[in-house]
C-alpha cells in the first residue's frame, strides 16, 4: 500500500503519537495472520486521538483494534489508519461506591484483578476474556451469565469528527455480543459498577474461571475465541458438531477438536484459510440444520 505517513504528518503537524507506515498487524492479533496497516497510529492520549479524527481527511478510513482476540485481519491488510491504544489509555482507578474507572487499553484481566484487590465483586467474569476494555465495550463481552451491559455505568468515546462524548449504559444499545453505538466511535474510557465483596472469595471465583477455561477452550492456541454467535435457542458449537465439522481443516486452519466454535491457526494458516473455513462451517451447518450462523469474530481489511 502507498506510504501515506509523510502526507499525514505534514497535514497533521500537532500529532504526538507514533504513526508507522505499512506496519504488520499479524503480531497484534491472536490468530497471528493478515497483512499490514497502511498506517498504524498509537495516540499519546485522548486529545491526540481527537486531533487525528478531527483533522484526518474524511476519505481516509479509520479502524480501531484492541488486543486482537476477536479479530481476523485479512491478508491484503487494512487501508487507511489503524488506531491502537496503549499508554495514555492504560490506567485503572478505584472510585468510591465500589466503582472501577478504566482506560480502554487496559486488559479485561487487569480490571478483574483491580476490583478483586479492592473488594469489589461483580467484575470477576472479566478474568476469562482475553481482550482489552475497548473490545469488551464494542463486543458487549461477557461470560458465565454476566456481560458488560450488566456492569457498565458509562463510557467515553470519540467519533470520526473528533467529538468526545459520554455514553450512558442505555446509549450503548447493548445486545448479545453487540454495541449499538456507531462503528466510527473509538471508546477511550469506561466506568464500571460493582458491589461490596470479599477479596479472598473473589480470588477463588477467579481461579475457578481460569481452570474452567483451560480445560474447555484452546486458550493457548492461535484462535479468535467463539467464531459464531449462539443463534436464538441454539448453541453454535452443538450445531457445528452435529454438522460434522469438529476437526475440519482448510489449508492451515482447523475447527478446534476441544471446542468446535473455535477456529485455530495450526501454524501456517493465511487469513483466507481461516475465513474460508468459517464460511465452510456456515454452509455445512445451514445444510444440516437450516440455521444460518452469524460471525461473532470481526473481519477487517481486504
Ligand atoms: C481464548 C479466547 C476466549 C474468549 N472468550 C470470550 C468470552 O468468554 N466472552 C467474550 O465475550 N469474548 C471472548 N473472547 C473474544 C474476545 O476476547 C472479546 O470479544 C474481547 O472483548 C475482544 O477484545 P479485544 O481487545 O481483543 O478486541 P479486538 O479483537 O482487537 O477487536 C474486536 C472489536 O472491538 C473493536 N474495538 C476494539 N477496541 C475498541 C475501542 N477502543 N473502541 C471501539 N471499538 C473497539 C474492534 O474494532 C473490533 O470490532 C475470547 C477470545 C479468545 C481468543
């Protein structure tokens, strides 16, 4: 892809964060596949990100990524600017009333731990979700009967025009693994509500989550978590199993033997292998059960 970085730097002279041309994205995702970002931007702070969004020519697309645990980056890479939040969005604070305020680059695990140490119950489910808080907001991430919708008071975000605003829980339009806020909005901060709890008891709950995960999910593999949403009244993994897809291979990608709603990069998969495998699973499930599976994993790029 053309190197747009020099032109962007001259158009946006007050940009402070790092802006890199043709930067590989595969190492930033769990699947470890896919092409580069035409430009990768790591803003210094919220004001820096707002400056980019307000001044970047409208025809240049912007895509945000978190820890890449729910993401297939396609082999041709991602055109325009890919935003990845880091330092500057990485703080967690305990606030009065059993609340936790967190930047959106903070891994979910760290929010769970901070809450546990402060004796705040209700956020332990984040222990098992390997993304960062921005991804949890966008995906309404959840586990074990709880989801982000149940614990979020409000979130801050910046739209493509560079305007910063606060979204209440109701504004977020959460449904199952979905947030209704416009796709252009990049979340920067979240405020969570917990309840009083005993740190030792919460620690036990978190340990149980860890061991449950390790025995039921391929958590040490190159994967993207649940590939498809559970259709109403069904479990995606059961439909996939019934369609005979457990262990199915396309190129270097395989349907996990351990949890068949997980796809795995066996080592040398391309993004196309993984996406084609997912589409093959959808076809077979449709033929077998009549149910159309909907992707939960986000696919970006060309
Ligand atoms: C082993 C494994 C287990 C998993 N288990 C669970 C589970 O139990 N429950 C569950 O819900 N998920 C689970 N997942 C999926 C994944 O961890 C979650 O969807 C997570 O919330 C994604 O966060 P992320 O930071 O990795 O986002 P990414 O994968 O990088 O991005 C996901 C989406 O969020 C958007 N996004 C990221 N950051 C921001 C931001 N700051 N502002 C706006 N949008 C943003 C991206 O544009 C993209 O659309 C699992 C994944 C793996 C690999």
